[in-house]
């Protein structure tokens, strides 16, 4: 019997890549206005190449970008980029359609809700609070809690311990078959691939269920509840 639903955060509850892209576009435009000598499209390509290498959560990405491509850090250009980035990011933190309604209905059914994310704790909590959904979650496991990234079993086991449930009593929902689905499946959880958050995956994800909208979780939970 299903007693909890565990969610990944980025690209499962929040359209993280869209937020990242829009914030970076604003930052690059502002840096060009402040004196960065580069075409916008080229700058975007180079910035995301750097993100691939350093990780999407790197807090010093614009400093690294300027050092690499301008050989120095112009404080006016850097500040312009950071301010523009933060303004767009703060305004964008919206959940996917139907997220709040689905979380509410799951709570009404007496289902416990948890987050297992590879994001740092402060960033995870800021996103949840900005989306006004922090209070829905009984447990939030972020990177600092285990210092391991999914599909390692530690983050999932940490959530199970805090929920005080067996793997078979939990459903894991995420956009990464190689991390969310694989990690949860090897522990014996029911798994669900959030197709809407990762359209690059064209083949079978390996999950027990695949959904195109978060609302499709409700009949799945009903079936196992």
C-alpha cells in the first residue's frame, strides 16, 4: 500500500531549465550593455558549455566566464550580469501547471510527501518557498544530507528513514531515468518518470509509470492506495 510520494525538484516540480535559460539570457544582455564584447548567441553557447563543465549550480559561473573569455573580471560587467540574472530568476520560480492542486489532493488522501534533490539545501528551500509549496512536504532531502548524488542509494534511504516507511510504500517521481528512476527502483520503490520535465528521453525510461502531466499521478496513487 502506497503511503508516500517522493518528488525530485528541478524539472519535476519546477521548470528549472527554462528558468536557467531565461535568467542567463537576461544576464548576458545586461553584461553586453555594460561593455562585454561578444555576440549574445555566442556568449550563451560559451556560458552553457561552462555550466556543463562546472555544474548548473555553480555560484561563481559569471566570474569564471569573464576570466575565461575576457581574461579579466570587469566589476561593472559582472555586477550587471548578476543583478539581471537574480531579477529574472526570482520572478520566474513558478511550479509546473497543476502542481499545487496535485499536492493538495495527495495531502487530502493522507499521503506523505517528500523531496529528494541533488540541489544544495538552501537553494532547494528557496525554490520551494518561492513556489509557496514548502508546507506540503513532510521531508526534504538535499545534497548536504548525504553528500551523495542520485542514483546512489543514500539520498533515497535518508528519505525512507525520515518518513519511517518501507521502499514498497513509496512512489518516486522524477525527470531523470538514470538518477531518479534507477536509484529508486534498485531499492524497490514504485517509480514514475515525469516525461513533461525531460522531453529528450525518447526511449522507454524503465519506470513503472510515465506521465505527461503531474495530475496523472492521482489515479496511479489511487490504484496503489
